C-alpha cells in the first residue's frame, strides 16, 4: 500500500467525459489499495475565460498600476477549480468510491497575502490523512488557498501543480503523480526533434532548469517545492487507457520520475536541451569600471519588474571602461531601454545597443559537474553548422547559448545529437 497524490491538469478534465476518464485513473489506484488524494485544475480554457472577464470590468478611476482588486480577481478565478473538484467527486461516487471535494479554505491551505501570485505557507494535513486512512478520496481544488486576511487566494498561473506537490509534502505521500497531456519529460521538445526521448528519471535540479528555461510541463514553483521537500514527482499522461497494462504499476509506471539525484543510477552527462524563444539582448558600451555600476543598472530594471536573464560583463582592458550585455524577454525591451535612458547619468555609459528575436538554447545535466569538455562539444557542434554564438553563460549544471532566432531549431537538434541524446 502506498499513499499517492494524483493531479489532473486542465486538458485532463476538459469536459465531463474526460472527468469520468480521470475517475477511472483514480479508481485504479484505489482498487490497488492505495490511499489517494486528488488535486484538479479548472477545465482547460476556463481560467483564461475568468481572467478575461475580470480584465473587461470597469476600472477604478485614477487607479494607477493595479487594474483590478486582486482579492476579487482571486474570488473569481479560483472558481474554475471549485467546479472540477465537485464534478470529479460526483464521478467517483458514481463508481462506488467514497470521495469528497475540498476547497483550499476548507483544508486549509494557508498562503501569504500576495493575491494573484500567493505562496503556500502551510497546509493542515491531519484531516485529509485521517479520511484517507478511512478510505475516503479527497478531491482538492488546485490553484487556491486561504490568505492571512481570511480571503481566497490563488497561486499564479499553472499553480495547481504547486498545490499538488505541497499537498503531497503535507500528507507525506510516497509519490505525486502529475497527469497531463504529455506522457513525460523529454530530452528536448519532440515538436522540434522527433528523436527526442522520454526520460525515465530526471533530477530535481535538472527539472528546475528545464522548467525555468522553457519546458512548460510543470510550474517552476512546484519543482522548487518538490526539491525542497523531496517529493518524488511523476509526470504521466491521463490520455492513456486507465486500465492498460502497467498503468497501475507502483514501481515503474509509464512516465518520468522527477527525483533526488541519488535515485538516478545511470546518470548521463547531459540530460536535456531546453530553449527559450523571444529573447532580446541589450548591451551597454563603455561603462565606467567601478563599484556600483551593476547595481545602478539592474536595480532600476528590477524595480520595473523586468526579468533580466543572462548577464555578461567583460573584464576591462584598461581598468577604466567595460561593456555589459544582458538579456530580457523581447516584450520588455522598450521598457528596459526607457529605464536605462532615465538612469543614464547615474549609470554612465556611452551607447546602448539592442537586438530582439534571439533564442537561448541550454544544455542541462548534473553529470556536467564531474565531466570536462561538455561546453567544448557544444561549441564545436554549433560551429560545424555555421551557427554563431552571441553570448554564453554557464552554471554547474547548465550551459546557455544565445543565438539568432532562425537557427533555434537547428541548434536544438544539433545539441541534442552531439550528446547522443537521440540514441537510447
Ligand atoms: N487553472 C489554473 C491556470 O490555468 C491553474 C492550473 O491549471 O494549474 O493557471
Ligand atoms: Mg498546468
């Protein structure tokens, strides 16, 4: 017997038939004798619709940055998950399973006060654990919690992944199964490289990089949480026949396990290739090479909520002037240039240059820590294809390379094959 949290995303509960199909997945685990809690998203498209409704309401006259009251936004957008949790509980009951829906406030899932993008602070797991022990399935509405002001809060888009991992941590589940419309985590995007392979296992840190760098399987925060609480998280498809052979296999079901690196015996040097499109590069030329210059650049950008990514500063040739290059999402270029312009005197640069439509491709793998030459292999492979590298940043487990947009797919495929990821 195991304790399992099963999470179903929007496409998995998109309509009543799919909800009934989800109920079959749950029944399979219940019949196997496991203790089960379920977390659901809203029906796909529902949250977008709700957000759209909020955005189309009249705004308070004179309100500056906030276009609407975030508490009311939460009251509205949290409703999608309320509906699916009730519907799934009914579908389960109809199959003879003892099931009960739970809203965030009923558990409660306590969050901070950042309405619209709240963080989970604490989950009271005792009642759910007690009921699971009695054979009842808790169907929890994802994405929502209870703020310190006693009002509904939501966890930011994609937040029901985070709800699921947090609940799994709170009830000390053996595994958190994330059912989605893909059947696992791949070595790269299969739409770009058909030879991409599904990974059996990936380490938390690698998954964190993959998620932050553009693989959209899981909300980044859910991976952070899984890493901190060591929640073994399993990505799998809800579209496979719930009763197909192996689906209920406790040790080796079809999908990708995100786990501690200790659990990964055959560690490859490189695990995956991620990419992020629509990057822009901004370069400040001939800055003074003295303390405080970086702070003068990146402080105001941060205050304007511009998400700066790669930062490359060159070592000055003469100790007086240097260059600084960084990337931002293409959509933020105008704003970033304005902020830099406003702060020109404080920063003290000569000219700003910028270029949009770039792509960042990243090579990820914890095996890099103990292997030399991983970066050189990438550079050589890209050179052979005539792909020019604009900037490079590295961490212990990642090499990120900035290139021209049109080369994105070629670069992804080239890197994928130069590390042998296309061969099983
Ligand atoms: N329904 C929410 C969203 O679309 C939360 C989730 O599905 O994870 O963002
Ligand atoms: Mg999602």
